[in-house]
C-alpha cells in the first residue's frame, strides 16, 4: 500500500481481502465524518509529540494577585470564574501545527534523537553556536516546525510589545504596568488570566491593576455572532435603517458584564423613544 492515497489504500485492502477469501462481510454503516471548515478535507486524528507548559506554579501566583488586591476584577462576580479556572488548571499544550504563528525556538540535531537532543536559543545563530560547542563544528540543526498557540503569543502581549526583555526600555518603563484592561468576559481565562500569569512570571508584577469586563452583543436568539452562523450585524447597515441614536441608546442599555441580545424589535422601540426625546 506504500505510496497510495489513504482512500485508495482502503479500497485496495478490501479488494485483497476478498481475493484471498479473508473478507467476512460488507454492510453499510453511517458515521459522522469531521471536515475542515476552510477546505472541506476529512479530519483524521494523529498522535504526535507536543510541547506543554506546567501551569500549576503560574496559576498559584495569579490567584494570589487577586487575593492580595494587586488585581481587581470588575464585576466582582467574575472572580469566582477566575478562581475556578485557575484552581482546576491543567498543563497547557502550547504547540500548534499551523502555517503561521510565532516559531517555537527549539532546534534539533541532524542524526540525533529529537526527544533527547535539542537546542533552545533566541536565534538560529545562537542555536548553531551552542550545537557546535557540544557536537563539533560540522553539526547541522533544523527548526522545530511547530508554532506557539495563539493564546500563548497573546499572553505575552502586555510586555513583549514594549521592548521586553529590556526592562530599561522607555516604553516598558512608561506603560508597564498599566492601570486597566477592558475586554469581553468570554476571554477571562483564554486571554486575561494568561496575561496575568505570564506578566507575573516574566516581569514580577501583574500587567494591569483592574480588569473591566463588558458583556457581549448577541443576536436576537442570544447566540454569539460569528461569520460561520452568518448572524453578524453590521453597525453601518443598522444605522441606515434605525439611526445612530437608536443604536447607541440600545447598546448603552447593556450593563457591566451582562450580554445584550440585539433585535430589530428592540431597535425599533428605541428609535421611537429617541425620536420622542
């Protein structure tokens, strides 16, 4: 079967079984086949080696920051969610098999077992220098093909954009730490908690003192807006029909951390109300 496409290999395998009278029976069977959203290809699981980060020590420091008052979450009720996630945290698989993203700065030695022999360095030149010191001048190295999980890269954002690791950089000294982060409540763990953990680990302080969590604007059925569902509402189209004031007033009715379902009925009523005003 070497060299055959997997679908052709399956047909050939069954044909060989029939020819040798080893096939027992053939019957139809329905199953769910997952497919790629982008290209439509059939998705198959593949067991492979991945890079993980031990999260427990990082989570403990992030929990302590809220406990000591170094970080305040608004509304306060989201502290329970923050604490629950970090208390029950699992080790984080940070490697991704994508075409884009931050490269994982690991290089392997040609001819050596990649699980036992690898070089971690900030650049290709530094990696080659380390490898030559250990294996000789004729050594060859190659880059780990994986990239970092998007949320890992995002977790570094508060300080990696300000000149870090140079702690004396002007931007770093001026803007780190900042006072407040404002974001949606749905990424409290995916982004906020991870920024807190990475900020404490690499700089010694939390990246911000307050986190203000706003609600999400959902569709009339309470579903999150997405291109996949096709339920995204364009503000400019809405303004053309209902007016700027009606849209602003409708959105202003949302409260801190509370989601708002945006419906034509609500916009129509608020258009009439703003006209009356």
